[in-house]
């Protein structure tokens, strides 16, 4: 099998085996531990923020705004 056949799709011709391995690693689809930690942290922050917004909306719905009760003259 020649070098061109070993490279697979998406790998530019003329790249060495080290460069080809970097392409394959970057496109492997498996996130690193640090990436998983970052994703988890962002997800927790987003859930916390969503809960905060939901609580604020709930309190707004329960307590009518005094400005809304003004009569127009």
C-alpha cells in the first residue's frame, strides 16, 4: 500500500506521519479530560443561571408590580 492510500480522506497530500497523526487525533471525536471538565463547569453554570432566572420570573409573577397598578389620568 502506498503513502497516498494510507492517509485517508481529509489529510492533505505530502504530510508526514506525525502531521497525519495530529489530524487524526484532532478529528477523533473523543474530548480530553480538560475539555470534559470545562463542559461540565459550563453546564453547571448554565443550570445555575437558568434556575436563578426561573426564580426571578416566579417571584415577579407572584408579586404584582406597583407601577402596573397606577391609574391613567
